[in-house]
């Protein structure tokens, strides 16, 4: 079973979590592209909506269309370079909340499985020990539900679909994942149950530690 993709993002106002002369931190809604797609019908995106209000908005990183939560944009080229370097050098800390199918045996764990694009099925990714790039995720159980488990995820690397593929690989797909979940896990939720809850970084002006968070919507 699969769920067909229709791009029809909500037109609700974007929640701004923080703004100053260098940073713009927002809560990305599920269902909205981070940046415009190639097709005309995919022109609407978080980036373009923000530029309508803040013309100087500059992209730093992305979240998958169905993923919600904290995203940081820069408001100057210098800030963009500074924060981009923090992401590149893995100096930021990201915390995600997810609901996954089934019940992990342990209460926490570390996943170390290399990932690479699955070319015949692009944009899907796959585990490949021969050509994959190093990918690591820490996870811990928050709550065990009847058929699912709420977990906290800390990606140590930032590969495409990393959390989604890693959780599938250990037998606990994220609920509502139309790419990687089995039938029961797919139909257990009406959206991907993955939310970027918290982002920790250093301010590009002065270097102060900043912690931004967005309430989990599921």
C-alpha cells in the first residue's frame, strides 16, 4: 500500500520563533516544501513565503516536506556562512520527536548504518555498506503506546531521510511515512510523525549558545 502525494500545503501563517538582525527561526509546518520545487505547482515553499515578509531571507538547511519543526534561516551572507559551517562541522545539536511502529526491545540505542540514494527509486535512500556515507543516529524511548512508541532522536550526521531510513532499518518505521513504512505503520497516522523539536547553535554574532524549540504537534 502507498499513499499518493498531493502538494496542497496549508496557508496558515508561519510561526516565527525568534528573529534578530542575523537570524530568523521558524516552525515549519508539515506538508510545506522548504524551498521551491522544479515544477510550477511546487513554487510555494517556506523560503518563498518568508521572503515575501523578509526579502533578505537566506537558506541554511532543509527539512523534508512532511517533517515539521524548527528551521533556521539567515538574514545576512555572513550569518549564512557562519551557521552553515556549524552544520557542516556538526557543531549544532538537533533533537527530533517521532512516533514509530511497534516496541523496541531496548530503551535506547545507537544506529550506525551508511546511507546512499536508491537511484532506481529516487528520492528514496537505502542502507549500503559498500558505497553508503557514514550515518549515525542516537535514539531513546519516551513513551510506549499500544501499537507504537514515542522516541527522541538525535542525528549525529545529516543525511537525506536519515532518521526515516534508520528507524525502518531497525524494524520500527516512523508512522505515516509513505516512503518507508509498511501498510499498518503508514495508515496509523495521517502525516509523517516526525518533528524537529529543538535546535542548538551558536549565534553568528558573538557566539552565544542559542536553544530554539517548537511544540510537538502530535
